[in-house]
C-alpha cells in the first residue's frame, strides 16, 4: 500500500519521532557524525531545527505523522539537497515522492542547478532514489571522509 505524503513545517509534536530517528544508527549511518546522536545531541538538533527551519518535514497526508526530512540546507555556503526518513518507513518510495514535491517548491525559489547532492558509494538506497529521479553523477569525490558521487538534480 502506498503511503500518501505531504511536506510541512517541523512542529513541536514531532519531537518524539525526530529524537527516535536521530538516535537510530541505521538512519544516521550517512549523516552528520555518522553515528546515532546522544539524547542531548538529538535534543539540541531538534530545537535548532525548530528555530532555524531548512529542510521540509515529510508527514503522512492522512494522519500528519512525522516521517522524515527532505529539501535544501546550506552547509558551508553550499546549498545541499538531502533527505532522511525514519527506518520503519524505508522501502515505500516515500523519499522519491517527497523529493519531487520539495524540488517542485524549491525550483520557484532557487536555481536547482547550483544545488549539490552527494551520495556515498555504499549508500545503495540513496543511489536508487537518485536513479529513480533521473539524476546523473557529474563527478566523484569525497565528502566528510566518504567517497561517492556528486549528482545533478533533474526536474
């Protein structure tokens, strides 16, 4: 069954789900410090995300349940497109659909050509997402000590 998704702002009531996601080592494998965050780290991450929203929250359309994040965040002066969702939602095509929604919105505000997308070589699921979205590797390189590909966003 396809889970219907929408994009919205992060909300205070999402905290429990966000904290659980940030403390899931499988979700965090390719993010930030490449490990599950501690309770304190996850708490500060959430508070910062509430105060300084960057990526959209992905939620179920019908229940409004928080699923994950998708969109652009400025990292060291570069616009970086990324996504991460709760592991219990993996394998449902959610990231592909959420990425399309996010890029539709973002294309009106920013030049998507200038956005960077890095996917580590061993991040098989993310490479599948890029393939389904029709993104192409422009060059290979390293980021945060991981080797992988830089992709061009295709709308």
